[in-house]
C-alpha cells in the first residue's frame, strides 16, 4: 500500500468519526507525541541544514529471507509420514500361512499466532497547524531508518515526509518498534510470556521449534523422527582446541544431507544463521581449521601452516560474500541480530568480556521450491468483506495496511487522537528434522557491535526530542515557546 493510499484510509476514518460517535479507550488529553517544525518540536533550531543523517541502527536477520503468507487457521496441522513399523508376526511355516504384517505411522505439528500491538503518542490536531518562525520545513533524510530485514516490515511506512509530517513521524516510530520486536520474536518467542488478558501473545520462536521432543499435535505421542539435531559446544571458544568447530559443523552438515537424501527431499536449500559477532570470529578461524582439519602426523601433531595469502583470501571472500564451505558444499550465511546472546551478566558460564550464542542450519526449501520455513499472518484485508453488513458504517472501523498484515485503529479524545497498530504473526517450520542448532558457542570479539535494541548495553542514541524553549517579549506579557 502506498503512502497516498494509507493517508486516504486515515482521512476516511477521520471523516467518519466527525459524523458518527465512536469511543474507544481515550488517548491523553494533550499533545505527548514528538513535534517537528511546530513550536517545541525537534527541528525548530533556526538555520538547520536541509540534509539530515540518521544514526539509527535497524535489525537484520533471517526474517527477510522468508516468504510471508496470509492465513486464517487458528490451530493448523502440518502432517508427517513418520515411517513404517517393523514386521509383526512370525515367518510362515507353510506356503499358505500368514506372513508378517506391519503398519504406517504418522503425526502432525501445529502452530499458533502471536499478537503484538504498538501505538503512537497522543497527537493534538491543532498543534500540527502551528509553525515555528524561521525554521526549515523541507528537511531531507539522507539514509533510511528501515532496512526491510525483518520480513513483516511495515513497507507502507517509507521515509517520505518522515521529517516534515508529525503524524507520519509517529507512524514510522510504530514501524521501527514493530521491526525490533518481531526480529527478536522470530527466535526467542515463547508462549510463557503471554499476558493474562490476551492483549499480548508471543508465537513460538525458532529456538522452540529447532528442538527435540516434538510430539503429535492430536495425541501428544512422541515423534522423534521430527526432532532437530542439537549439539552443545558447552561454552568452548569458537577458536579453541578442546572442541573443534569444523568437526561439529562438518558432521552436522553430513547428517542433514544424509536425512535429505534418504527421505527424497533433495534438492534442499539451507542457510547458516548466526549472530554477526559470532560470524566475524568464526570466519577468522575457519580457513585455517578447515584446510587442515584432521591433518596430523603419527604423533598427533598438527602440520605447520604457512600464513600465506590463501587463508587470508579465503577469510576475506567468506566475509564479503557471506558464505561458508562445509564438506565441499557452499552455504549462504545470514547474520541475525535477534538470536539470543548470553553475557557474564545473564549466564554464569560466560566469562567477562566473552559472549555465547548459537549457530543454525535452517532449511529454507525442499524439493527445489517448496518453502519449509515462512511467516504467516492473519489477513486483515478480509475485514472489509466481513464488515460489509455495516454499510457506510465501515468507514469508522479500523483500517489495514501492508497487504493486510497490520490493522490500525484511530482513537480520539476531543481534539486529541492516537493510532494503534496490531499484527497477529507466527513463524512456521515444516521440517524441523532438517534443522540443526549448535548452542553455547563462546567468542570474544575485540569490539561488540552496536545493537538495534534499546535493552542492550550496546545500543546507542542520544540527542533529545524536546529542544530548549525560547522566550518572546511583549507589553502584554512574556510567552515561552
């Protein structure tokens, strides 16, 4: 949906509210949102240059590589043929005696929607019409605040007019905070975090699905054939010698390809997914370890490695191309900020100055093109047909954006209003038995990267949304703006 279409929907909702009483939970009774060129706004310093540079760090990760599909099944079933039983009965004595029998076995997994809401601060309509004297009102953002790397981004929330329209700025703020939340829920979502009243729900993240202990959704019967392969690096360093990172990833790759081959799922497309800090440290050690893996003399000593340009060239090529070669097969590497990272503050097994997280084999497609991991969302684009009996009253109900992914509601309190957006998403992994997790890998980069999440100690912003006030003088009294 374009910016123009989104504005048209909002205007329609506002016009309907002028002629029809509609009351929801009221926003504040005065302006709390960030103003721009209005008195008291962010960009009211006289002499501001037009070009504005953003230092906002946006998340990136696996979500952007996944298909996004509308869905309406609350309790779906994803069915497996788990195998065939062993022979039942004895070998026959006579020619016409009964022979051993057997039976086919199967099961299913399920998925559940989450529910995430974010809203703007309160906007006072008449405040939007004021302009501070002498300010620049055609600011231009030089770099985008969105990277489109979550997969359920608010694509309608482009940067156009972000710095010049206060309502657009508030809506973009909602999009930024949705982007942050969904990028972490993709991995860390857990239904145990749901609120009691149902106003907030998390869908099971990939750490809950790339797991062992899968059961049939109907009978709770164990389905080990659907289990993922899980290894524990046990907080050993990625470049350490106690456990060998090449040995673990090589065995996992061989195991995954064995299953894919024996279950006739080829060609399978996998991606290797990990945090960017772990990728930087792994790519530094991988060339040397990979090129000399299991090379040793009769005494068990590793061969001498000459540090020529082979290792350096391989490392640089891996980093620039975001790929890794394992057992002669090349896999794309996706770095993801939403993967859980442990520190010495959150985990006693992690020494100070170190970090620990997991690396994953994630199956994207099987049989060439069949998607095996994807986003689903409740399709709010269907709301108009469901509400068709309301006739013209449909103009006062919530409006959708982004191909039906988000549902917006306008909430008014006199001349003040706010906007709230809602999404009901879930992540679906159809083939957990083709997924792998190597957990608790320790690494210690010289510098930790800046984080896109305000809860992280590596997040940085600064500045202010409320500049200093100024005073003007007149015979009838002083005013502060």
